[in-house]
C-alpha cells in the first residue's frame, strides 16, 4: 500500500501541475539572446524550452513526453517523475523477490534447464514439458524482471 500510494501520488502530482511557462512574460518581437521563437505557440520561450507535438505546448526544460502518464516531463514536474520511477523500481524488487520464490516452489530445483526455461518461458513450454500454469507464472515473473531492469536502467543512465 505504501508503494502504491507513493507511485500513484507522484503520478497524480506529475500530471496535475502546469508544465508550461504561461506565467512567464515573454518578450515580444525578435527573440532576444538565449530565447527562441516557437512558430506553433507564436511566442518567445526561454532557453531549453521545447515544443511537444502531443501536448501541443512549449514545455520549460522539457525532458520527454511520458507515455505512461500521458504528460510531458519538464521543469515543474521532474521531481515527481524521478520519485515515481524510484518507487516503481523499489516496488519492483519487492515484488520480484516474492515472485521468484514462488517460481522456485512451482518449478522445483533450478538447474541449467530451469534457468533456461525461466529466460525463455516459451521454450520450456514447447520442449521442456512445463504445463500451461507453470509457463504462465514463469512468463509473468520474467516480464517483472525485465520491466524492473528497464526502470533501473532509467535511474542509472539518466
Ligand atoms: Zn511551442
Ligand atoms: Zn508532451
């Protein structure tokens, strides 16, 4: 529950703040040094602002458009985004530990074949005699491992 509250709370804050620079009084006329003109917004914006074609607005210090939240990540909500990804990563480890123990219980002792059929669940189903139930559990657990490694990759390499 604690993880869920933190993940969804940060996600809610992320999509509910104003990411644009509407409060900024931008200079009219030719863009001054450090500012740039956006032809879509018909307005001058500060440095490092970028126009998002999906949100159709210029976002201050735009990082990327988050497809999970359906909202841009920028100057005003980057803090919530990083906190959300952090809590997702920790929750993923927590879930994966329990999942992995369950897979070991179901599959028995993990030898070479057990590890191979964990990394390639469909091979275990086609050639190893794993039944549908075991294959489904193994596949879900593998997807969990894969997703958490993606979230960790984000935290590590940003
Ligand atoms: Zn724009
Ligand atoms: Zn966007």
